[in-house]
């Protein structure tokens, strides 16, 4: 009897795309799937509200923090390709009109996750070599707005990805996804992490051989920060409409923001790094610079009158080395007019009410 030596058809290698934030959870989720023989590529979305890589690079107090792009670093550790996509323009509607509302501050976390999974879906299905499913590092119970047992199905359904969304770290708390049911992924090799504690993830990271990883300490989005959200809400109120440009949200990340009245706001740099950053905007705003002493640069947003600008100068002088002097001199450069120099006295601490600080 002759042996059948016909070549057997090759088994198709399944492909997945992982949403990579640069944090520990998304790194572990991608690694767990990689270790099952799946070809994984990463996708990272830039919204403009990312904490990393902006204030850390500017402020002196953050000089010892990593300046690296953590998403790129994760991709390097995992040996996978990473696609970085700017969605800052499309993301505006998520921030301004979240269907599912905000979290504790102006963070539209549930709408954000739905949007990002949908964006990943649109991107991977359009590729010439299609991917089979999408991976996220979500954990049931970890975030009160977007990572709850009740919201997990909403994300899958409203993003349009349905059961092609795999959450390896908490899969055993959820119904089996298509990759699990089809046998592309061994469900028994997935996890049942739950809640806000990151101890299981840290233990898994060490088990998988990771000596270094992003420490879980707060969110990676400025919209989860109450002070930043307050400044964004103030910007919307002052302009009478809920809209923003990328420069607006960048400037909300730096300086002291002080609003003495409805006509104008002062942005006062806190240190040399912020001074240098804000210099790039001096042609777009009225600026104040103390001449007689070392001090900060200030940008004025709004429509101040002459008395407003003198008050703003006195406030800025309060943060200069001339704050204890009876008189300082400063240069005011109106955005659309000729610059001029004034002499005035710095504000005393009790002349700047606490409710002026945004």
C-alpha cells in the first residue's frame, strides 16, 4: 500500500492587533497572546491628552522621570511592530459629546474605549492582510467608568467588533470570545484578574521575565486629572462653546492659570522649561515679561482692557524676584499692537483671591 506523501495544507497563523497604551496591562495582554503562537502587532492612538512625553519633558520636577515613549518601549520589549496613529481631530467629538457621559472629571472613559476599539477595527480590517481579532488589557472592576462587568459587552457591541474582542487578563470572567471558541486561543491559558489591585499583574510580569515595566500609578490621560479638567471646563465657559484646538489643550498642561474676571486669563510659567515652551506662543497671545527682575513669562488669553493688563502685570510680578520691591518695570506686548513698558507694584498675596486660580 502506497503511503500518501501529498503535502499537507499549512495551518494559517492567526493575527491580532493589540491596543498598546504603554502601561503594564496592555503589555501583558499582548505577551500572553504572543505566547500562544499568534502574530501580534500593536496600535497606539494619540489623542492630545496623553500625560507622557509632554510635562515630563518640560518641568524640572519631572527631570528624573522617563522621557521615553512607553508604547514604543513595550513594542521593543515584545519584539513587535507598533503603529502610532494620530486621532486627535476625530477624538474631539468623544471629549465634547460623550454618549455615555463623563467619569469623575471630564474623562469620557467608556466612550473613549468604544471609540479606540472601533478605530482599531476600521484600521485592521482595511489592511491588505487582515487581522483576526483585537486585544485589550482591560480588567473587570479596575476602572469604575469603563471597566465593569456591565460595560464590557457595551464596548464590544458599540465598537462593532463584537466577539472578536479578547481581554486576556480577565477572559475567565467573561463569555468566551470567538478566538477562544474557534480554538485560536487556549482559554485555560488566559486569566481571571479582577479589581483595582495590580499585584496579580506585577506577579505575572515577573513570571514572564519582565524586570522593568511601567508602574501603575494613576491614569495616562489628563482628562482624569481634576485640575486639568477644571481648566478645560473654564476654557469652554470663557469661550461660550465646547470646542478646542490642539494648542489649547497643550497650554492647559503648563503654567499657573489665573482668571481675575470674565474678560481674560493669565498663564504664568512656573520655571525655565515652561518659560521656553510658552515662548513658542508669544505671537499668538498678549505677553507680559518682567524687565527689572528675573521672572516668568505670562500669556494673556481673552480681551483684557488697559486696567486688566496692569493688574495682570502686578500678578506676574508677584512670581518674579521683584515681588518684595515697591516698584517693578515690565514689558507688555499686545498681540495686535505696539509693545510698551509700564512701572507698577507687585500684588501682595492677599490681593490675589484663591478663587482666581483655576
